[in-house]
């Protein structure tokens, strides 16, 4: 059996993030020193370098706007090849961070920079989910 490349590798640090995703919640990290949120989760603040004791998990609102995207027509890594074509995207979360993701439930021809999006979650295995985005209100 080929390895899956869409299943998260959970460790002690990322476990809260993936547990929240499995429960339909998107988490970010926010620095108590500079106040900025960031994504992907890191143990330190990538802006002011505050340490782990100054950076906390917080639940994201779940809204974003589309920054850019690309339609993927070929991907040889399992199981992505079965999903082509799909839309890989970068979105700006309401809290400020920019996030790489996948867009679902929208034709590529209907995508527009700045369009409002809402987080959704796709099951990626038993008790596991990854955040994806769909048009807001859809």
C-alpha cells in the first residue's frame, strides 16, 4: 500500500491543532508579546521570536478571503491523483495569517481574488480531518 500524503503527522505539539480540526474547529497561534496570530502552528512567534510560554492556541473565526489559487491537473502522490483537478489556494484568514489550503464546492471559473470563504473540514482518516475552504454562504 502506498503511503498517504494527505494525513497529518501528529506529534505532541500539533495534537491540539489536529484534535480541534477533527472536531470542526480551526486553531491558530497568537503571541502574547506582539499580539500577532500566525499559521502554520509554531512553538515560537515568527514575528518577535517570543518563546513557547508566550504563544497560545486560539480558535479562529473561520472566515477568510481568497488571495490566490492554482488548479492542479496532475499529482502523482496518493490520494491526490484521484482528486484531480482540484484547487490549491492561499487564503487570508480574518485574524491576519495567510494559509495554504484547498478550495472545495466551487468551480475554478467562479473564483475571484478577494472572494469571501468559510472553513470546512474534510475527513482524512478515522478521527482525523484537514481544514479546507468553500465559498461563504454556500
